[in-house]
C-alpha cells in the first residue's frame, strides 16, 4: 500500500547568527506529536568564525550528514575526528553527552542534523558515537538513478542503522523521468526533503520542488508500505523514516525528556558536573 501524504510545506531560509552564516529549519521544533519520533532537522552553513562549541545533550540522539565541507567533532570521551562530504555521524546522547561540532579548514561546512527521540526506557542509556564514512555506504543502482543506503533497505541493498531507535535514511538521486519506489515498514512515519530538482510523490503524484518537505503517515500492521517518487527534473532527496514514540515530550534547550522535572534534573546534573560519564 502507498503511504498517505499528510502534508507538504516549503522550508524558509533563516538568517545569520554567531554560530552560522545561515540555516534552515527543515523540521521545526514543537510539533512533536505529529512528527514523532523526529524532533528537529536543521540545515546549517558555518565556517571557522562560528560553529557549535562544546555543549551538552541528554535524552535523544543526533544523526548528522555532511553535505559539503568538513566537520570536526570532539566529545567528552576523548573522541576526535573529521567528517567529510557524504559522511554521517550517529550520536546517542542518552544520559549525557558533551561535544563540539566545528568547521574544519577554511571553507564553509554544510550539514543536516536530525534530532531523533528516544523512548523513556532508553533516555538514560550510555552515550555512544559512530562515524559512517561515505566509502562504506552501500549503493543501490538502477536505470535512471541510485540510492545511498545509510540505514534501511533499497532493492537488494541494506545497511544497519547507527541509532539506538531504529530508523531509515536513504539518499536518493534520480534523472529526469526516472521513478523510484521506496519500501518502508508500514508502521513507520516518514518524511522526504527535496534538496534539488522537481518531483511528484505518492499515489496522487503530488508536486514538490527543491526546499519542500513531504510527510507520510504511519500505517497499521507489521507489513510494508511504499513511497513512490518520480523525477520531473534531475533531483536529489533524503528520505527519513522511523516508528513513532507515543510518549509525552518535554524539550528545553539541549535536553529532551518526558517531563519538565526530568529536564530540570538534566540542567542540575549539567551544572553540577554529573551529566556525563567520563571514561577512566
């Protein structure tokens, strides 16, 4: 069965700040029930004059894709590395993480960072990181296009997810006139962000252009649903999908918990130096 499109909207470019040259809220925060388990997706452009210096997180995970440039990260465990174009970092903050994300080199770094929720039972698990290099990402190639499978399945190509809560991440490129049918678990909510080009989506072939986001409703049962994408012009899109988490969300700043009291505890732990567990 084809997944039903819930809504389509056009993203709006934001302005500059001390951290970024510009940004775009692809998935703006606040509509947590309708977008669950996706909390936020920010597209950022920044250079060595800005970036995201050391900051804390608790209660969720991040999935960061480098679209251009290089991203240098450090964290409380002592890990340090550089992500290049096409690389993804999967970070589970869990009970607490301290990390920085800065531009590497003299150019502009262009990233997409997703905030993916965790269920209450997993919000205090140990923090973890996994860097996924572009060279290690399997590719499903077919007439008129290809799909980089960062997580999930496309055709006979599959890749395990690096997040504590399962999700799908497909990077889809199609030539003009080509079509692709993604197969997703029926129970998953999905959204597609069109980075370039024009396309038509779903059973009704609804039109989308670069900068648009289309949301697909979760279905019922343990089977599979499909999402059909037809390229009107050469296009590139990212398809995210995951199972909704039917729990209350209390989010403030860098912490995402289930209650206001838990958020207050996260701030107290941070200021008291108890947020993270530093390896011996």
